[in-house]
């Protein structure tokens, strides 16, 4: 059992199998095989390795022909490494002696060697760990074949572990199967941390280097209350955390029952409490908790949760969903705040050309520069506004001129409608 401490950014406790994002990318479906299946699994492993040898040899030939012999030598080194009898022997021994599945055994052995390289203290040698992770990924891909599940095509629950998650990657997590996540990097106020709370899944960030210690499929506990991540917990820890999960469920149910109680101070002052959301589905969560409306709807996540830019109809349907949840209460819709760490795939080229996307082309300045994009959103907001009490917020306005220009464009759109 190993424990790491980081920053708790989304409360709750979850126990489940790990998916190490970025190095494995595939879910390892099982850790063990039955005794009578060992020989079959060894044969399957050897067949997969033959495919790996063939792939790397082709890459070596291609790189040598098109780029030169020095580049082909990179793949020649990979081929030498993956043919190492000691490496093959260690993997097969784990399958034969411990009944590990070939996938799990491969991950355990290669990650052991990756950790050795990372701990050598030499930058050049530490970078060789990336070569080992690449080999691991290649072997797993051939072992799993058509059975492989990537993050976007999961069919079973996992806990995602990563060096870091961008806001767009976090927004695309399938809450049905991704039960929680933990990252080596990140802070309490990052947009990824905010999204974890919105998705209502336990999350811990800022753990430091820990991924090389973990193989896919190993049991992980994420304690989003205390900022802890536990690998392969013992029976006592499992029992403690199962009880903690049950207590958390009871507390959540009790809190939900308070949603109908008005927030009034002892001197009779009524406090307005409004929701802060990223996704339209969150509006229903806010109504259950007794919110007085939506104080901030961050609309940029309409862009981050998809590869294509949303259409006017996409905007309109999302805003209507929120307004329907609060038909007689205020809904404040903020126009898109893209830039910095919030860059959708469809707009990467625009931001890549900017010298400083954090302070330059961002938020309202992006909208003023790209008026068709801005007008598409404004039309959808104005169309949806007939159904409720809607207000518009412009983000990161730096000058009076920017505010005046934004309001002029809004008036133009009103007249067009």
C-alpha cells in the first residue's frame, strides 16, 4: 500500500481500477487469469510480441529511408529493448507464477524499468523512460486488439490518473464511467479543479510524480475530502473507506433535503444564493439545492466539450435548458471566455499564433476580433431570453472602448432579429 498527498479539489471518496492516461491510454480489463489459462495467455503474449517486432522493424525501415539512418537507429534501439530475453522472461514469469494477465504483467515490468530511468538523476537517461512508456503502449495495443477501450469508449468504471488534465479533457470525461481523477500537476483554483466540482466526482491534484508507480487495473482510492490517493489499499483501509463512502452518501442526502429551506438570517434578512455552472445539466442540480437562479453560466464549455464549434442552435438549446430550470428567476449568461488554458481543439491554430494568449487574444477581445463567432452566441442568447429573466455578462473587459464595442454589436444583433 502506498499513499500520496495532494490538493483536494472535489469532495467524495471513490474506490476502483486505475486508468493511467497519457502513457497507457487503454483500460487493462483484468489483472489475473485462471491457472488453466496460463499457457494460452503466454501464447497470446508471444503472438502479440511478434506483431510488435514487425511494427517496430517497419518503423525503423521507414525512418531510415525517409529521414536518415540516425533516425532509424531510434527504432532499432526500441527493437533491441523489446527483444531483450530478460524483459520477456520477467513478463512471462509474472503470468506463470502470479497468474497476472499479460497486459498487467507487461505494465508492471515496463513501469519498473521506467522508474529506474526516471530516478537516475540524469536528464538524458530520465527521458528514456518515455521510450519505455511508448513500448508499453505498443505492446498493450497489440495484446488487447479489438478489445481495447480508450477514454472515449469506456464500458466499465475507472479512476483516471494523469500528469495533468486540460479543461477540455476534463469536460469530455464520461461521468458514467470516470468515477474520479487524480493528477500530478494542478492547483486549487485551476479550471480543471472547478470542472471536477461541476462533474461532482472526487478529485485530487498536485500530487507530484507518482504515475510510474502505478499500472492500469490496480486498485486506487481517491479521497477528495483529505487530498489523498492510495494505491493497493489493505483490508483495513478498504473497510474504513467503504464506511466513509456510506457516511458521505448519508450527508449528501441530508443536505439535499435542506434545499427547500429559505436562507434567512436570525435578524430576518433573506440571502440570495445563486448557482455557478459550466454545463446545462447543472441547472437541475441547482434547483434541487434551492438556488435563487444562476449567477454565472460559463458558456465556453460548449466549445471545450466537443471538437467542432457549436452552432447557433447548439447555443440556443443549451441556454433554453438552463432557463427552463429557472423560468422566473435571473440567469446570468457570460459570453465565451476562451484562451489561456481553455483552448478548444477547433481553435488551437488561432491561439498558437498569439505571442501571449493569456493576456492578449482572450475572452471579450477574441469575440470582438471574431465577430461572426460572437454574433452567433448573442443571437442564441437573445432568442432564448424571451423565455426568462436573462442577463448578459462580458468577461475580462479591459477598457471602456471594449465595453462600448461589445454593446454596439449586441444592439446590431437585436436589430437583425
